[in-house]
């Protein structure tokens, strides 16, 4: 009988014995020679195969030798995870016991391969990636693509996928993009920075109920759960299409955040009042940060978004706007003002301490702060910012020193109310 057929004649009981050292590497079973997925003594390491299946009833021994104490009998067809290997033996765990089994009778279980990514697929980055100008690893890196972003693949070429990230189009290695199941309602990655409500969008709504919910995904975990009534939101149809449209839901940006909202919670018109009422700044500041009663919030009358702000702050903001309009011929642009505690919590998690104030400390939580857009004219070198910096204090609005250019907390867009 040829050496290559020796093991084919062994009974399951005889198969418990590992080949002798002198025989290792000199023969394999007939089954192994015809099935490359079988483990061969000393040939395949635990690094190569992690999940295996027994091809016979197999003894689990206390040490990697036939003289090792028998701990259990592993039934044929049992799937096991390999911890480590020694010549002819694999360390596995079965029935609560860790021991050694003959590698000859362990078959590698193929792992399910990820589907190859192709044009039009949605790929999720599994690691941070270099976005390169061309489809290779040596061309110029345009940017770093963050982990867990979801991108539409525009083209594929020789192991690379073309995507657009943060406004730049380039190539990333396809092997680091996992095909995302094409079902609606997935969470979409938004760059971790301050984000405008408008963001170039025009399809405007207002929340119609107190505590309107913003979700990370359709029927998913709530990210912001208490957006006040009459807060402006903008529908982002492009993102909605990317994620997959769902009847009764739309993808929106609001208060600088983004997510999914139920359409039944939205209206085309606002019912917010512009009447400031008889509240002092002292009264508002005595409220829990991020939980100011809606009766103490009013809409900014000349602002097309009717952004909500603390009632006592609106009079001085109107005065500041009148002076700004006289100088530049148009109203001051307001992006954000009052922000709930849940919104601030979400900012803190997503943006970190250099961009977001610690929850419970932001003046946005009392409605006594405004953010203007992140456009050039409102930047540190822009004409609007320079004028506001020089004149806002006359109207009880200030840009704090800690937010100055050069500070790790620099924010050109943020102004605080210091009036009574």
C-alpha cells in the first residue's frame, strides 16, 4: 500500500493517534491530498485558520501527545476555535475544557468572504484610509478618510475604489471598504465639526411638537430627543437618497446636528412668537441649562429661520442687527442659538472639548448665545467678524477672549449675551 493511502485505512479509534515525528511531513491522508482545506501536521498555523471542524470522533488531550490524559471525546462534525498549534496538534476548547486535538482530523472552515465591492455600492470604511489622487499606494494623499464612514463607490480599478470624502474625490483600497447592506435607514457619517443648519439646503420645516425626536437611523437609537417646538430643520434629500428613503421619515439637519425625523412631527410654518415677554436674563440663567421653558424662548423676528433665543436677549440682538444692517445693507445671519441639553450632549460626544462646551455649561443652553455661519466674511479675517468684534459690546454681545484666533478653542462664529 502506498504511503499516501495509509491514513485512509485507519478506523476512527486509530485516528486518535497523531503521526510519529519521523512520519510528519512524509505522508498525508488520501482525503487530505484531495482536499487542501484539511489541516496538515506542521503545515498550517493558528494564524492561518481559526475555525475548524472535526472529521472524526476525536480525543481532547491534556497535552499535545498521545500520552496526554484524555479529557473528552469531541464528536465528528464539531466546530472549534483554535487557540494555538504545535506540530501535529491544535489547542481547542470543548465542553468547558481546554486541551489538544490531532490536527490531522481538523478541517478548516472557510470564513464567509465579504462581497467584492463594485461601482454604485455603498462602502463602509473599516479603518482610517488615505484618499489618494490615483488608484495606487504611491500617489499623493489628498486626505484621510475616517473609519466608519459610508461612501458611494463611483468607480473601481485594480483593487481601488473611487469615493468622495469631505468634498474631495480620490481612491482608497477596496479591501478596507465593507459593502453595506442596501437597506434604508442607516446612519450616515457627517464630518466631525460644526455644521450649519442650512448647509446649502432650501427645503425647510419647523418642528410642530415639543420634544421632537431626532434619530441616528430610522427606528433606531435616539441621538437627540428633546428638540423644542418651532425649531427649524432642513431636509437633506441627497443624504436621504444615499441612505435609502423611507415613507414617513426624512433626513434632516437641525441645530447643527443631523439625523432622521418623522414627518408627522414637522410643519411648513412656524408658530413661534417674537414677543419677548417680561423675563430677565437672571431669571433665564436660573433655569436648568438646556431645559429652559419654551415660554422663555422667542423667535428672532428678522431671521428667516425664526431661530429661538432667550426672551431677554432678543431686544439687544435687534439693536445689534439694526446697526449691522445699516453698515452692510442686510440682516445679520444667524445659524444657531438655543440648544437643548441632549443636543449639547451629542455635540460633546461627536465634536469633543475643543469644539463643544461641556454639557451643562454652554450659554446656548440658556439661549444667551448665537452662532453666525462659518463663511469667510464671518471668519477671523472677514469684514463681518471684524465689525462685530469692534461693535457688538455696545449692544451687550461679546466675543470672548478664550475663543480668539490661536486658542485651541478658537471660534470666530460664537457670540455671547452679557446684558440684563
